[in-house]
């Protein structure tokens, strides 16, 4: 049944695939045709849009001059209008100022009149105040003579003394009564306590007798348990000793493996260091080689003309009759290799021709010259491989006319061109002291370019030094160009060319030589890297083996340790149990003795308690009688004190009423005096204001007359400015009408352009939608059937369009496939695969769980080590920081503080600093210079704890003042004995402390140059 179901499923799926591909192919063809139609429409619309843009650009070009004319006329109109406005404004301001002056004049007159009237009123008010003040003074004198009736100071003092005496007697009586009441309560409490104690003591005596009887039985059981615990302890001690022996043996084996592992780790570490060193050297060599090859391939460093020719060498290549292609081969430096000591000589002879472009034929060089002229980019030399003449004459050597010496010198004629003659000439040159030979024979040249090299170098002879070359030229020994290894040369004519070797253009030859040398170095380093990798791999495998053995040993040791600990804990438990039982026996004995003593003590105390109870019951009636007499005394004294208090209150009220009247009269007198003074000052101010007002009225009269004259002149100017404004308005309106006409035409064109663009956007949107639909159709077919739609078009394009019957069939097939559900054709294979996968994952899970456990143990060890090391380092750095901070700040103090001392792995470090003369504060509250100096103190403290061979400081001294820079420089000098410092700075004081200075200058635009000064050497030379 499963096979039949699978067969039906495949058949339905194949039929559905055929119909889907059929309909999709026809849909694809429809979309393709529609897309081509839309593309044609888009092209037409794009042409129309371009035409409208050009027309619009023409109108916009026409409108700009008109707009400029309109703007100029508009500016003229604005200037005329501004002139009219300014004149009108000045007229209005003048009228307003005149009105303001007239109003001010009138208001000043009114103010002067009011001031005079107010001054008269003030004089009358001042007379009234003087009369009231005299009356107040008379009343105050009368009141001060009479001090008040019934409220004198003597009466008040007598009443207060009598009242205080009664209060004191009343307090004493209440204290006596309270003391008697307290003693009575104490005796009653004592009697009740004694009665309760007697009852409890009787019960306690009975309980003690019962506990003594129970202790004897319990003691016998503890003695039996103690004997049994001693036997178990002896057996546990024997097991513990055996477990300890096993642990010691396993610990010895683990220690041996630890030593071996440590040795292997050190070897692996050294091997890794060696491997990293070789890898780093190889990487640097490769990087340098790649950089040089990149520069060489791009001909950087050559003249611009050379770079242009080499970049466009393909344009110069052409094919001649016979099918041979002629073109550019390279530059001359590509074909010459010279030893390092001869590179200056080659550069001195060839000069710019080292950058000369080597071509297959002169015609290629002609094309190259035309190319450089066309692009107007530099000049260069073109060197054909086949030079006419093949080379220059070989150097002629002849012996000078000198007296004969012990060794005769043979005269050789090297003027011939034959190969044999050239060889003999070279042989003759080698016999001359100080002469190395012909330069062309001392360099390596590509065989194909040998004639070209001979043409360029053939007459040059290499001499050791310039002085020897001069001797040979003066003697006429060698008739050729003499060149030294330093690049100096003497031409046959006697011209001497030389100077600094740095000025020679030998960089190309050096670059070629360095590339060859780096290639050899890279090959050697690659071999060293492979050997280092092999050794590192072997050590790693051995270390893994030892690690595995140690883990097994660690597991066995752990198990043995657990066994030993279990035996130790069992022995300790038994020892504690035995000790507890012994202590319990001792405790039982002590409890028994203590109970006996307590019983005897309780029996003796019972008689004493009965005697104390009898005494308390006798004293209680006496205390009750004393309390009754005291309460009667208190009531009598209270009545006397209240009567005296009432008389004292009446006397105080009379005295207060007299004092209030006295204070009121004094206040009225002061108020009237102040009011009279204020009225006199007011009268003076009113008189002054009246005089100032009359003077201001005269000034305003003069200003009004002057303003009338100025206004008449402004009216004449206003008429002229209005006429000029009308003329400017007419000119501006004519220019504006012309511009508006052109702008209207532009708006019409833009509207039409926007319409065409909108149509173009609609067409482009249709093209994009068709493209997206085609893409989705392709992706859908590719995803569902794993086939490209274009590949199956040939199978379906001849069929007619799918009818409704095919669409109904598709629905039916989908329904049938949906009803069939999932069809599993490979259930058994899948089960086997899943089973194998489950076993594999189970094993992986077990390994992961074990690895996690081991990792957690390792993490715990690492965390412990990290905490210990961090704690030690933090203390050391803090101590050193506390010492350095006062040195750099010339005082003050500072320290480091952990933000969370309980979590050393996650804690932060906070810097607490107190510069000289300031409070203790956090680092965030310090100034920029203080922050920089504090950070420098911390860095130097770390360096002193663990010195580093190298330190780079980038403008650390920028925020420091002169004094702090001096202390900073002194500290750097001290630390420089163990650490090399490179400091980037702009501070002169810091530069003075340096041993060597490096700077970057730009003498030529875009070309940086490095300069350096040895300060110690400079000081020595200066001294």
C-alpha cells in the first residue's frame, strides 16, 4: 500500500509539474513581448523628454540676462523708494518731535504750577506737625513723672518672694509623700515576691530530687555507647592510613607528570614563539616584496611619461607584415642587474636612460612620442632593441711614456669591434692597477638586449676611486669615460661629473636587487616555517598525550582523595562522637553535684525568706499613716500659694499697662519728628523742580523754532525723490513684464516636461513590474522544479494556451496531493540515520558535560591565581603610585581604590588624588593638566613595577605647564635607563630632554621629508 501510494504521488506530481511548466512558459512569453513593447515606448518618451529639456534650457538661458536687467532696475527702484521713505520718515520724526516738545512744554508749565501749590500745602502741614510734636512731648514728661499706681517694683518683688517660698515648701512636702508611697509600694512588691518565691522553691526542691534519680539511669547508657564508639574509631583509623598511602603514591605520579607537562609546555611555548617569529619575519618579507613588486609593476618612482607609456602600452602595439607583433617590452632597468657597489656607476653612466622604454622597433618609439604629445604628460627615452652600429668603440689603452720599471706594461689596441678584440681589451684593462674593467662586462644584461647595453655602456671603464681615474686620464692611458664605484665620472674631454651619491637615480636598480634578495629570503623563511611547524606539531602531540595521562592520573587521585577524605571524616565523626559522649558523662557528673548543692541551698534560703516576709508586713501600717499626714499638708500649702499668685498677677497687669502708655507716647513723638523732617526735605525738592522746569521751557522754545526751518528743506527734497521713484517704477515694470512672459513659457514647458516624465515613470514602472514578475516566475519554477524556465520553453511554446480544463485539472491534482498527506518513502533509512545521529549526539553530550566540568575546575584555578596576582600587583602599583604622585606634583598625595573589593575579577579601579593645596577629589573633577600628570604617574608606577623595553607617549605633556613639564622630563630621564621612550611632542622643554629628535618637513609641496638631530652629538660639537 505504501508503494502504490508513493507511485500515485509521483504520477500526480509529474502531471502537476508538466501543467505548471506549460502555463508558466506561455506566461513568460507574454511577459517578454509586453516588456519589449514597453521598452520601445520608454525610448520614445525618453527622446521627447530630452527634446523638452533642450528647449527649456534655451529659454532658461534667455531669461538670465533679462532677470539681471530686472534685478538692476529693481535695485534702482528700491533705492528711490528708500530715499522717499527716509525723507518721509524724517518729516514724520520732525513733526513727532515738535509735537512732543510742545506737549513737554505744556506739561512742564503745569508741573511748575502744581509744584508751587504743593509747596504751599507742605508749609501748612509742617506747622501742624510742629504743634502736635510739642503736645506729645508735654504728655510724655507727665507720664514719666508718675510710675503707675499699685504696680511698683517693690510690690512685685515682695509678692514674687512669698510665692517662691510657698512653692519650695510645697515641693518638699510632695517629695516626702512620694518617698513614703514609693517605699510602701516596694515593701508590698517585696512581700508578694517572697510569697511567690517560697511557693516556687518548694516545687523546685521536689523537681531536683526527681532529676537526681533520672541522671543515674542515663549515665549507664552513655558509658555503653562510649565503649562501642572506641571500637569503630580503631577500624576507621586503619582504613584512613591505607587511603593516605594510596593518595601519596598518586600525588607522586601526578607531580612527575606535572614536571613533564611543564617542560613540554615551555618547549611548546618556545616553539610557538619561534614559529610566530618566523611567521612574522616571513609576513614582513612577503609584505615588503609585494609592495616592491606592486611599485615595480606600476612603475612608481619613474617619470610621468614612463608611467603613461607603460599604462597604455597596449595602444602602441601593432602587427607588421608576417604576423609579428611589435610593441613595448619594458624599461631598461628591467634588463640590467648590477652588484650593489656598481649601482652608482651604472646610474652615473645611464642616468635617465635607466627609465628608458625598451621597444621592439623605432616605429613603436615614434608612436610613443606622439602619445605623450597627445596626452601632454612628460617626456621619456625610447630604446629600440636593435641599435644601429651595435655599440661604441672599445676603450683604447696605451702605456704612458715613462722610464722602464721592473714590470713592463703591454700596450693593447682595443679600438676594433670584433669580439676577440673586445675580450683582449678587457683582459688588458684588468692588468691596470685600480681598474676593474669595462662596465658592460661587469653587469648582467639580458642576452636579447646585449647590443643595446653595449651601445649605452660600451665605452665606460670602472675605476676604484676618482683620484686614480684622474691619474689615468692625465696620463692618457685609457681613451674612454672613466666612472668610479661612487658614481663620479671623467669624460674623455676632461669633464668631471660627480658629487653626492644620494643624488644619483639608482633607486630602480636597488629596487630590482632588493626584490631578488627578498625572493631568496622568502624562500628560506618558508622552509624555516615548515620545519618550525613540524616541530611544534610533534611537541603539541606529545603534550596532548601527557595531558591525557595527567587527566587520568588526576581522576584516580581525585577518587583516592575522596576515599581518604571519607575515611578521615568518618574517623573525625567517631572522635567527635567519643568526645561528645565523654563530655556528656562529665556533664552528668557536674549536673548531679550541682543539683545536690542547689537542693541544699534552696532548703537553707527558705527560712530567710519567711523572716523577711514578717518584717515587711510590720512596716506597711506605719507607712500608710505617714502618707495621710503628708497629703493634708500639701493641700494647705497649695491654697496659700494660689492666693499669693493672684495678688502677684494683679500687680504685674498694672505695671504692664503703665509701660504700654509710655511706649506709645515715645513712638508718637519719634513718628512726628521723622514726618516733620520728611516734609522739610519735600519742600526743598519742590522748589528745586520748579526752577528746573522754567529753564526747560526756554530750551524747548528754541528747539521748536530750529525744527521748523529743517522741515521746510526736507519737503523740497521729498518732491524731487517722489518724481525719481515714479521713473524707476516704470523702467522696472517694463523689464518685469518681459521676464514674466519668458517665465510663463518656461512654466508651460516644465508642465509639459513633467507630464512626459510622469508618463516615462509610468512606463518604467511597468517595465520594472514586468521584470519583477519575470524574476519571480523564474525563481518560483527554479525553486519548485529545480529547472530554469528558459531551458524548457522549447518543450512548451508550440502547445496551445492552457484551457479551463487544464486549470481545473491543476486544482484537482493539488486536492489529491493534499488529501494524500505526507508520503514517507525512506522511513527505514531515515530511522537508521536518526539512530546513528542520536548515539553520536549522546556521546558528544557526555564529552561536553565532562569538558564543562573540567573547564569549570580550570576556571576556578585560573580565577584564584588571577585574584592573587591582581591583588599583589594592585598593592605594589598603589604603593609606587603613592610615591610617584608627590614627585610629579611637587607635593600632594594620591591612591588607587577598588570599586568592588569583594569581586577582584570584575572590580574597577578608581583614582583618588589630592594635588597640593586642594581637597581630595575624584579624577573626573581634576583639570586637564592634573588628569594628564596623574595618568602619567600611574603609567610610570606600572613601569617601575614591571619595566617595559619600549614606551610611546603621544603628546602627554600638551596640557602641562612649564614646572610640570620639567618634573615630567626628569622622571622620563630616570626611567630611560631601563626603557626606551619615543615621545611625540610640541613642547620645547620636552625636546631639550631628548637624546635624538626626529621631525617631518615639506620643502616641496606634497613631498614629506624626515629630518633628525642627535642632541648629544650636537651638544658635544657646540662645546
